[in-house]
C-alpha cells in the first residue's frame, strides 16, 4: 500500500453499488473536502448509483451525516441507501445474496465470497499485494441484449455483454467493457477513475463513450455497421477508437 | 380458448388504434370471433376509428364497477359478424383501473372469443401495464423513425420483464420512396435493433386518414394498400404463410425481407 495511514475517504465498488468508507477520526470538514477531491474527476457520471456509507464508528453526528448525504446526492447524484456504523459494519448489506454470482476469472469458477460485507480488494491493491500471483479480476456476464432504459452496473471489475447495447441503454463498469454485439448506447468503463480501462465491441456505434472522466461521442456521419471489432481507450488525454488487433 | 393480443408502441401517434381497429376487422372478416378493447382510459378513440362512437353505452369501467355484465358492455359492429368493442371510459383516468381487473376481463373474454385485441395507450406507465396485464402476445407498432424505434425498444424490454416474450413487429407508415433515397430508416435496420420477428409492413397511405375520420377501417377498402397490408397481417396471425412484399418505389417486388416472419399466434 502506498501509505500506512487510512485515507479520510475511500471509494470502493461492490457489485452494482458503491461503498464510501470514512476514516474514524475525520472531522466533517475534512470528510467533505476529501469527498470533493475523490469525486473531482467523476462529477455526475455515477449518478443513480446506490451507495452505502461506512463510518467505521460513530464519529459523525446525524446532522453531519445528513450533510454528507446531501453532498453526495445533490452534487454527484448518488443515492445513499444505508449507513453502516461501528456496530453492524461487519454485516453484509441486505439483499446481496440475491445478486448474480460473479466469476472468478483466475479459477474459472463462481467463488463463495469470503470477505463478508467488505468490498473486494481494489484493483491496484491486488497488483501490489499479489504481484507474484496471477491477477484476479472479477467479471460480470450479461447474457442478453440491453434495451432502451436498461442500465447495468458492475462496480467491481469488468463486464462482458453477450448481446447488443441498444440506444438508450447504459453499461457501467469500473474495469473494461466488452460487447460481443453492437454497442449503440452508452458505455462507461473505468467508472471509478481508472483511465487504463478499455471498451471493445464487435460493432462500435455508440451514442457516447466514457472512460474514467473522459467523454467522447462518435463524429457525426459515423453510422451503420462497422466491418471490424474496435477498441476505445484513452491516449494523450482523449478517447481514441481504432480497429481491435489485441491489446 | 382464444388469444389476448396487446397492441402497443411506447410512443404516441404511431398507429396503435388504427392497427387495432384494422386487425380486429380483418380477423373478423376471416370469420374469427373478435373483441377489441380500448385500454386508453380517459382518451378513448378506438370507438371513433371503428365508427361505433354513437353506440357506446357501457364501458370497461362499468364492468369493473359491477354496473353491467361484460357481455352487455360489448358493442356489436353491425358491418361484420362477430366483431365487438369494449369501450374505455372517457371520464376516468388510467389509475382508476388495476392490472388485475383488466386481466380478469381479458381472461373472461378469451374463453368466448378467438381474439381479444387490446389497444394500449402511449407511455410506459400504468395505462400500458393495464393493457398488457392479460396479454398472451404483443404486437409492437413502430414507424420508421428513430424516436419511435427507441420507444419500441423500451416497451419490448418492459414486456419481456412481464414475461410476454411472444412479440411481433409492425412497421407502420413506411414510404418506399424515402427508404430508397436514404431519408427513412430501412426496415432491416429497425429489425436489427429491435431483434423481434416482423409480422408486417404497412405502407404510408393517405386512405388511412380518410378511413379513420369516417370510422370505416381501411381493411374494408380493397383499393387501400394499408388495408391490404392489414389483411395480410391477419392471415399471418392465423398462421398462414403470407409473404411480406418488399415495398419499393414504383411497385412491389415479390421478395421477402431476409429475416424471420412472425407466424401464427
């Protein structure tokens, strides 16, 4: 880890929701500042996502918590669902058992989650701690076409869609997004700020692409079927799209 | 036991009511026993399109409230044997009916009739949910416009969530000339996006305006190209293998579109 002391706020993905972990000794001013700093690049891009706040122990008063909720909701559009305080923070948020299982990429199986309640290790931490082990990544499969109005989030890794993403549909992942079909809607890879994420589609004709805090839309006139699979990635502060020839 | 078919689109003004009236008429002309239900509570107009406005006495609301029997509330179309209308109440609104109540009506009707066509209101709210509640099959109506296709896609997603997986697509008001000049969405592109079976293409036809204003569905008019297209759809609903002629400027070619055609409900 980069530094031993806890950061004031930590943002982690957990299935299709977010966890905000607030350090125990932080004041409300510090917390607000830290949230603004963490969210600076993300802006409103995660709007509509549910969030649980983990306050480790009850250092923040109810009023102060309301301020945090207000900030998260009004500035970033996040829906705070639960406050996990010192007493029940070890318990898993309600309803997690019903989530679709995620596939452990390395073992090729559906693992039982060992760390209850705690979000999976962040990508970078995985690399730092286990750099002598094969990289473990979580992948979520969507095995149908996403139609207008449907939103799929996976905030713990990568997403593979076996179908199309139609106009008006949205896919959001903290890692890469691969569409084995036509991507016509909106895709947001690296949703927590990882600009090394990529978006790959067999047919890339999106309404809009987002990687981390970068946003792009296809040049006007780019329509109809593409002949080849394409990849979108960030290069020199902008999203570029090119024919996919392997990473 | 008959089938309940909901005719829906998401977007307004794409021809749901016109399609319901014409398909109902076409099926009845094929000696099927048909009821069409106007589910657009508060904005009823299926009765007008079918020319039955002056004969409506009871509505589905009266049936639900127990003011009259279901059979008594049906308006019989005198021009065609076995074509009936269950009108919508104009003084209520969509939230006055619950999906279960609508479902009950549909279940009761399909015991007696071969086809129950439900004309859905526009939108994705309760009015739509009421209309789809008792449906076995859905007919999605879209025009070759981006906005209309987008809304149809949304509706298809919602219907799938309601476990109505059996769907057929009508592409309405297609202008072959405009498709050819690249000014209108190609049926191929629409089917590519919506990925459901096509059940028919209705060409743009001025006759429709005249017929809806007169309350005489275009199906009765053998000169109307839209009327002919509706009769072909009715045959496909009945399971007949009728080709979908490709509409092109200057006439039709006997070709089929290259995709699967919805057949037999």
